[in-house]
C-alpha cells in the first residue's frame, strides 16, 4: 500500500485531472435511489472529489476522505469540501452513514485486508443503508504502473462479504471504463444492510412507505376489507394488480372476498376511480359508497383475514391516515398502525365496527347510475384538504405513431371506407389507439372483441381512461351486460349466433377486433358478417401468422396504417435490444412428447427444473445481465426452484405466481427500487404489461 500511496502522492495532479470530469451518471442512478433525500454519504477513498462534489450538489450531506495526502489537498482545492486525510483503518464511526461510496478505492488494498476494511465500512453504515464498491474485473493481486491492484469477480466479492456478515444482499453488474482511452471491465456491487426492526407503525416517506405492506397483506389474505374516505385513480392503479389476482376465479384454494367502502365526502373521490372499482365488481368484489350528506367521513382502515397452514385463523389491520392515493401510499408522510391477531384482540373490534359500517343506512351499492349522478353534481374542493386529494392522472394523449394512425383512420373514413386494418408492433399501444379513434369518431356505443379475458379487462381500463363518463360492461362467460356504452366481449361467447341476434346489426357505432390475425376463424366470420357499424377496426401486431390477403379481405382490403417492430426501434418508440440465443446444453427436447401443439407441460417442467440447467442459467445470466431481470418459467414449481437456486447463490430473487407469498405489485416495487435482482414468473407478465424498469429478460421456457 505504501508504494501505491507514493505513486499517488507523486502523480496527484495528473490523476486528479484525468478523473475529475469522468461521468459516473449511470452508477449514480443505481446507487442514489437507495439513499434517503438529504442523507449522509461517506465517500471512502474519494480521489479527485468528483463524486463527493456531485453528491453535495444534489443535496446530500457528504463526508469524504482519501489516504493520499497530496490528492486530499487537491480534492479540497477542486471541490471546496473539507476532504479528510485518513485511510480505511481510521474508519471508526458506528451507524453514521445512509450510504457509503467506495469507488475504485478498496482495490488498492491487499486481498487479505479487504474483508477488514469492508467490516469497518459496514459498521459505519446505518441499518437499511447501502454500500457501493467497484473493482477491476479479474481475480488475484498484481502490480501495475507502480500501484498494487486486487482484482475481483462476483464469487470473490461474495466471499469477502460473507466474512463481514452472513446473507448480505448483494447486487453485481459489469461496466466498461468510462475514460475514452481505457477498455478495462469493472465489477460494480451494491451491498444492502438489513434495516432495523421497525415497530408496528409505518411512518411513510421514501424509505418506509405503506404500499409494500398493503400489497403483501392483500396477497396473503382470504378476506380483504377497506374503508377509506376517498379513492384517487393514481392510488387505485397501484393496488389493482394484486386485488385482481386475489379475486381471480382460478386462485387456490379459493378467490378472496374483497369489500371496499369509500365515500362522496367533499367530492374528492374520482369518478374514473369509481369506474375502475365498478370493473373490480365485475370480477367479484363488493364496492359500496357512504353518502356523507353533509357529515364527515374520515375512515382509513384496511382489514385482512386468512388461515395459516394448520387452519389457524389470523387477522391484520392497518389503521391510520392513508387514503388510496399515490402520495398517501408511497412518498407522503403517513402514519398507519399495524394490529395483528392473535394476540391483539383490538383487531376483532375493528372487524365488528367495519361490519356495522358496511350496513349503515348511508351506505349504498356502487352502480353505474350512482357514478353518473355523482359525476354530474361533483364539485371538488379548490384547495387540497388531505394529502393526495387533488392528485390527477395526466390526461392520456396519443404518441406520434398513434397520431399518424389516427390521421390515416380519419382519412380512410373520408374516402368512404367502413372497415380497416392497422398493424402496430407490440408496445406501440394498439388498444389505446382504438380508444383514441373511438373518441375521435364520436362513437357512443362501442364493441371491443378479443379472445382472452385478460385482454378484455385491460381494454376496459384503457377505455375508462379515455372516456371516463362512459359505462363499461362485459359479454363473456356468464356475464351478459347490455345497457352499457362500451361492451368488451369474448369472441367465444358473442360469436355464437344466439348471442349475436340479441343486438341489432347497427347497435354499435364502432367495433374493434383485437388480434385480428385470428379473424379467419368461423366465429369471427359470423360476427364480422352480422354487424354493420359506422366503422370496424382490426388490430394486430403479427399479420403474417395467417395469409394477409385473407385478413385484408375481411377489412375491405384496406390496410390503413402499418408500423412494425424495427420501425418502432428506429423511431425510439421501442427500446433497442440485444438477443442472445444460448444453446440449452442440458435438455434433450426431442425426448419430451409434443401434445396439442406444445410440449407436455409436466414432463417439460421436470426436465427444466434441474441443478445442471440452473447452474447453466446462472452462469449465462451473470455474463449478460444488467440491473433488473424478469425471468419466464414453465410452471410454478419451476419458478420456485429457480428462485431458491439463485437465492442460494446470493442473488436477490423471488418467484411470483398465483400461489406465491409475494405479490406481483410488491415484487415489482422491490425490483424498481433496486432491492430485488430477479423475478421468476409464470403467466403474470405475458400480455399487455408495460414494465419500463426491466432491462433484462431471461427466457427459461421454450418460446
């Protein structure tokens, strides 16, 4: 180390000049979300002071030190910060820092001293804090240009942290040197220190918000009851994925009972949020409204109940200050107290009070008629009366591709066409386009047809955003809505003659047929032949799956607009991607029977959930991963197996599926915040999901 210090003391000015302006923005974006706003950061081995100055300029409290006396002096001069002259051996603070930044500094220690230095830094880090460190990628010690280097790879770094504390949560990723004349690879790592055990009070704010606890409770429960003064669309959107999951008809052992009670108090609740709650009722939830009639209604209570594995009844309540708004569930300072039963019998009292409230004379069922009347008389307060009370989703607007398609659709109708096909790559917003076009046409009665329930529910939510004053209903399974403005129908149900004839041919002004490449099937032919709307729009991303001329003939040979995948990438509407096709060296697919157009699912899962394939997947993932990974598996057992294997190898991974303990919303929250590396999923992220935080997709199933 003394030779290295001698080098830096002798070459301080050249070193500072060569590093002061190097951009570390990509690394800052990974590290800083883990540090509370205004938090205290230790820049350990700060060099030129570049990073300390950046942190200081962005509102963080900074302590910086360097072991080279000459560099310390220059860093003070360049940054104006009180940079300290000391070494890792002088770090004796205890629980002092929210974040520690050791960028290219620990690498100058002998390998035998790295665990000791990490231990000192770890002691200085607060519970819940995050440490960043970087090493040149490699393994072993070397001398280069008068300096000592200890290189590291993921396995060696994990061993060092294992000596500091068991089961430290680690995140690794690799980058190239940012200096233009250099081409070394760097190993970057984040080490996350477990937070101190909190009391039952969730206090809100960026580091302790309510949403993860709420999502986890929803996911775990067999009964969900909520009573809140108001519901905003911004907050409801955060809870809907988990609420929809637990009331799904295929949930094991049974769908949850969900009851939601809100109010018209001060006219704060969004009509759009009520429309979405009405859609939730279509899935089986019960939603009611407390009509305040001049009285107050300040309820904020969330009650959950379920059974453990031994049929032991449990309950949990959150009583506090959070309504259903984005601010109240995420970043706002909101206090919510958790009550667990057993042992706390106060939970039972809360349950009884909720039952009384749900039967109160002022409580009425939520209906389309009630929403219509509420929207007419609603006068929201001009000033905020509670956190999140004035939150509004930004009005949806078409992107440039959709604008071009809308123009083409308007022109084709001007030319007299009654039908047309639009081809848009996945991710460019086909459903949004149809909703914008229906609004552009001024259509009053709209039919949206698809072959999967999930697509119909997503379409309903989209049309509610564009036309929030419209009533939305469904025609599928046993549900037969008629008196609605927007009808979302499954082709399997509505395509039957007996159902088609319940509607006049001109009943709908505007019809959308999604996944139009399926339209050659007889059920689609019947529907397309029967109805005579002002305009019929066919949508697809994959017209080449069937003969395009046959599809076009169903749309009067009218291809209105086309914007395929690589046009979307070139136009910056879709992200460019690298595709790595990895040889699956452990599986003989020819040994797996092919039945009904796919591999036998049980035998496939058995062949894929092996230690050899898991090792191969982990090795390849380490080579190509970035920060946040979504992995697709063939079965729930396969997802659980892969998550356990990655966890054993110090990777922060979870499995998310219908039976998993962690909810989809909770897992995505942890992934986006950087507290999770990989989600292994089955069936939950297959269609119509926009996840911009994901930068790596791992396909562990045939595709």
